[in-house]
């Protein structure tokens, strides 16, 4: 891995200009299973907290469904060790920047302190994330029925209907308490993904005829590809990649529901290969 890719996350950058730019939609493609899992967890935490902030029974139901999905992913026995390995790897990479004058040393020290504290919390935890909720009969009943389409109707899980009829403050309190069990993994996912995203800056490239391919340099492991596309073009990217190359195809969305087709247009876009 080259030093420049690592330094990008911590380098002091000049203030950006104030000229308005078109809104850019960023599509992300993970290139390994660890980052794929973290992105899924990030999405679920964001979705759950969005619904948690609202007060109707339907919002509480949606937040509960998000919590159950988080429980399913974090139930993996190896997830704690995988997150620890990634934090320790990133700490080693960032620690090499301590003598680089181009790096904001105060920010670097702050991030390394965050990582050290988080590693300590994770190491002192036992078992799987969410084990504290494994004996919760209410969550177990809802989780069992949630696997069936429409399986959480009132007649399927009367306890759920009763809970949904309780005051919003009570429902929100329950959800916050259950979600707090997963605070370490939520914090770890946010920190790891933030560092990976900030590890490189985008470059403007062109997909000729809607097709772009980039060979990855030897020994440089790309964790995630980010594709930034100005809004309003009627296109979206299909990204595939591995250790040696990344391919991006831009497809035209068919509002009638037909098969998407690769565009024949040349498409300028922002390409970022996050290699931290």
C-alpha cells in the first residue's frame, strides 16, 4: 500500500471554494466481505434510528424490524474478532503516519485514541453481540414470525400488538435500550467506514460508451470503490471488482420496468478507490 493513500485520511486540506455544484449521488461497492458486512450494518443502524426518532406505531414497528435485522447479522460468532482485526490493522497503518509533517497530528492522535478505547471495549466483551437480548421472549417471538411474509399481524403476535399500543415514549425507551446493546459495533462500523472513505480523494474520469475499467496496482488492496455521479442523468452504475481490476457500467433506468441497458453516452464521473 502506498503512503499517499494512507495520508489522504489525515492530511490537512485547504478550505474548499464556495461555488455551488450539482448534487452528486455516491454509489459504493465493497470489495471484500468485511466491508460488505459493515456497510450493511451501517445502513440498518441509520434506518433504525430514522424510524426510532418518529412516534407512530408504524415507525416503532419499522424500527423493531431494523433491530431484528441487526441482531441477525451480529449473531455471527466471528464478527467481534473480525472487527477487532480491522481496527488493529487500521491502527497499525495510521500509526506509521506519526512522523509525517503533512499529517494533522492532533487529529491523528484523536482517531488513534478513539480506536484504542473501542478495541478495549470489544476485547472485554464476551460472546456474540446481542447476547444480552437472547433471553428476551418478546423479541424472540417477533423474530420468529418476522421470517414469514406478513407474519407479524396482531393475531400472529398479540404481544406485538399490545406493545405497539403503548405510549410512544415507552416504545422509544424500549427500542433505545435494545439498540444500546449494539453500541460498540455501531461505533466501530462508523469509525472504520469513515476512515476507509477518507483514505483517498476522487478523480474525474470518463466512462466511454458507458463503460470504464481500471486495473489496480500490484500490492494495493482496494477496500471499496466509490462512484460519484451528478444527479439527474437518468443513469446508475453497476460496479464489479476484485483484487486486480474494477469495472463500472452505466445503465439507463427504464421507468416502465424493462431491462436496463448500458448507455451509449460518454459519462464523466468521480472515481475513488479507497485503499486504507
